[in-house]
């Protein structure tokens, strides 16, 4: 599943190829993805120039003077810039055809992704209740500490709550908690400010490293034969249930939270 680093890498990969380009027309090979694709995509985008591509949480916003196309890659989505005559496959659901014989192609085998419309001057409902970006100055240990007071929820669930901070999914929550030495099961409200400072720093470092690595290892965004978007992570705990802790050598435990797997070390994380 594309996580925040893959979405940011996608944004960076697309930007130089689409910025300032004019949309000629839009080809929809189905009328809905996770949700119906609104008519504005077909009626308002053509003729517009792409003025920017922005990431908010795991959403991508493609801005134009008429409004913004709002994308989410869902479980299996990816976006590439290809030659306009590149044959479309079974899972290539949307083409944004650009002047200059290029096309932005959205591919999504499982169709949990979405393509929606945000009118100019408005913030889409999906973006309204999101917490701060993890790599922004607003996301700090002090913020997590204040926000968690009185909360009895497990700290891992707290960290994965998009209203608290965006884009920290199961992988990055597990990895950040391991690096900070905090048990994922500990009550969010019982953790000290000093420990939250470690946690915020760990999350920032791990995400920034993944983005940097994605930028250097990702197959390029204009090669039709590549599978863009996802890259191997160097993970300490996620997906390593029962294997040895890289720090102490003891077997990692598996504690499910909200029905999602979660490896952690009962010795290194308290
Ligand atoms: Zn350990």
C-alpha cells in the first residue's frame, strides 16, 4: 500500500513532467473508482494549465485555475507520465491527456483509490479534519504530549489517528515506536513529554529517510515498463513478528491493535 513516502515520491516524480502543461482532454475508462468520478474532471480540466501538484496527507492535489483534481492512490494505485499513444492496460482507469503528446495515467488494480474535485477557494471535506503533517514544524513532542492528555487509547492507535497527525500508517507507527523505545500498547495519556519528543523525532527521521530513499531508488515515472511508486523499506519491526529484535536479539512479539498486525519488542519497548 502506498504510504506517505511513496505519495510524496510520486508527487516529486510527476512535478517536473506536468507543471505548466495544458490539459487537452480526459479519458475515463470507468465512471467510478472508490467513489464516482465527478463531472468536473471531464468538463472543467480540459483547457486548463496545471499550476501545481501538492501533497496533503496521502492525497495529491493537481491545481489548475478552474479547481483541483484530488487523487488518492488507495491500496494499489500509481500515477505515471507516459507517451499519449502508450496502450492502456486493464487497470489503467484514467488518462489526463496533456498538450505535447504526454498523458498522466492513473493505474489501480484494486480500485480503492479516488479522483475527486476541489473547487477553487474550497477545502474538500476529506481534507478538513486532518492533523498536521509529520514533517512540519507543527508536529512536535510537545504537541503529541498536549494532544494525548486524558487519552486512554493505545499510543500506536493514537499515532495512527489522522486527526492527530497525518500519514503515519501501521508501518511507520510501528517503526517510530520501536526507535523511540515505547510499547505500542501503552496508554497515550500516560507517556511523558520527553518520550513524546523522542517519538516525534523518530517519526520525522524515518519518514524523511524513506522519502529521500524513494527519490533515489524509485524507477522513473516516465517509463511504461516500470512499476512506479513503491520501494523496499528497511524495517526494524514491521512484518518481522517472531523474528529476532535487531537491538536485543529476543523474538519480536505480535500484538494486534484494531485487527492489524503489529510486531514489537517486549524488551526494548516499554
Ligand atoms: Zn529488543
